[in-house]
C-alpha cells in the first residue's frame, strides 16, 4: 500500500463523513427480517453470504465488488438457494458510496482488503446502518479513532467480525474464567501462527504462475496482502488471538491495555519461498520484505495482567493460535490441549486432558446452537459471528463485539510497528473509550443469545 493509495483512502473517510447523512430507513424491515448488503464478495465475503443464506430471517438485497467473477459467483449462490438476485454495485472502487444509500438495508458486511475497511465502515455508519467489518478493522491509529468518532457522532454501530472469539474451546475457557475456575487472571498467551506463504503467493505453485506472484499478477489475497509484508514491520494481524483474550481479561469493561513493547526477527521466510519455488533469478527474488518472520508483542493491562502476542505467518509451521490462560489457581494451554487446576486436578504438578473440563463448562451459546453451526466454516465459528451481528440488528442493540473492541484490538498493529521502529521501546495504548472502560458492563458471552 503506497502513500498515494493510502492518502486516497484517507480522503474517502473524510468524504464519507461529510457527504453521507445519517438517516432512518424510509422502508423499515419487518420485525422478523434483517436486510443485508455485502461489500466485497470474494472468497471471504462469499463465506458470509453462504451463512446468511442458511437463515430464512435474512434478505440479501445488494452486493458490491469490482470483480465481475465474484459478482457472478455470488448471484449463482443466491439463485441456487432460491433467492432473488441482488442489486449490483460494481462501477469502480468507490461504488460502496452508492450501496450504503439504499433504504432497504439494515446492515452491511464488509470483507475487502484491509485498507478499505475504515472508509467503508464509516460510510455505512454515516448512512445510519449497522456495519460489520472483517479483521483487522483498521490499519492505522487514526483509522481506529475514525471508527470511534463516527460511532459516537452518529450512534450507528460497528462490529468487528472476529470469529475466533466464538471458538468453542475459548468460549468454554471464558465460562470457566467467569466462574472463578482459574482464580484471579494473571497472564495470557496468544497469536496468529499460520503458514500463509502460499496465500501470499497465488495460493500454491501448482495453480498460478509458479506460485511466487503477487500484486497485479496475484490471485485473491495475493493481490494485496503480500504488500503489507513489504511495507510494514509489526504484528499486522493481531485480532484472532487477541480478541478472545480481551474477553477473558474484560478489556474495555473494567480493564484496559495500557502499553506494549514489540520485537521482530529478521525477515527471511518469504524471500526463501520465492527462491525455492521461482528460482534465484525470478524478479520477485529482488523484493525486500520488511516484516520480521516472528513478531513478539507484550501488552500490559491496567489490572496487572500481561499478554504475549505472536505473529508468525511466513515460516513453515502447523497452524496454532497458541492460547494460554493462566490465573492464581490454574492454567489451560491450547497447544497440547492440557489443563492444570490447583486442588482440582487429580495429580499434583501434572497436566491432565482439558477435554472433560471444556465439555463440562461448554458455553451456553454453543450448548443451544451447535446444531445450527454444523454447516459453517472454521469449525462453526463463522455461523456464530454473523449470528451475533444479525441478532444485534434485530434487537436494535450494540453488537456483542463492538466498535471499541474493533478500535483497540486493531490498533495493536500500528502501535507494534511504532515500538519496533523505536528499538522495541514501550508505546502507550490510547483509551478509545475515553474513560468509559471503568464502568462499561460486559456485553460478550453473557448468555445463550450471543
């Protein structure tokens, strides 16, 4: 993302804020229906469309994408499901400014490259609609404030679609934490450890051009995601791990992040992948990548806990988010699926399998809705995250993962970049709630509704 491209996005935020008035729909939906639009119907966007199609209480009235193939694939999904064709907005990069003006939409789901998330979410909120934005919600610190300021000016809501918050095991652990099973929380570990080299280079060497192309020659995410590894050095994708941990530690609701430090290793993985798959003479072998292969961020919380957050997407490794929840009376670790609870585990100082505990303390939202989630991606969590958005619209309440969560979780990216650039010095985390974290009640995982 070059400077000119970024400044264009910043201009669109200002344009959306100034020219699109907030309003109440002149064509309200029936009480039992939620009318959605989708901006971005590539592979991830169509995942959300698929989940919406399973619900008879959801209408899909409009879709927006500059890729004709994505539009055609989405319309085919609607036809196969027996739904009417959606209105199409595809005239150019700013077509989203037109879709938000429709008065037959209650909410809009945004699944586009990261740098478009905030201009689009701002436009949706300014139009008086619920916005759902994929992760990460923001790229810069200013963008996090743009989301907050727009929400507070309009009263419209924005939900970050962090599906891992609904992972069955982490919700069971949340349930255990709130029941005091771990005592007082002290520490958490998490991250995004996922080999994405084939995603960043055309989804595999067998299918597309030798597997080492990106940018204009790229396919799907390789068209834009790889550029972030060239331009940035920090934890550029923090929310899959950090979102669940933030709920464990009541961030924005009685607790907050105060400061962080970040360090990065040398960048080697993407260059090696190009050489190994395209040869040392391939033009992309000359590209200089800025993103360290492993970025480690330590976050201090107001209530005294700290969090270790890892970003590792350019190395050969199995997938793991590396969750660990540790309190004064025990610890659970995702890697190994083990648990130890003082005075409850059968043997002193010995791990035991976590599965029986996770089953016993299965969160009510999973107990009630597991069957409905069977068709959803990522182990069912895609069903729950879209469900949370839809139910918030129905009830006309704040979503269970709100704009303040979106702002602070995503802000870890630019703050980690700043810390690394300053020699891993401490960087303060802004209070996006402007002090309301001290009295804000919990809104996530309270019962079986969300």
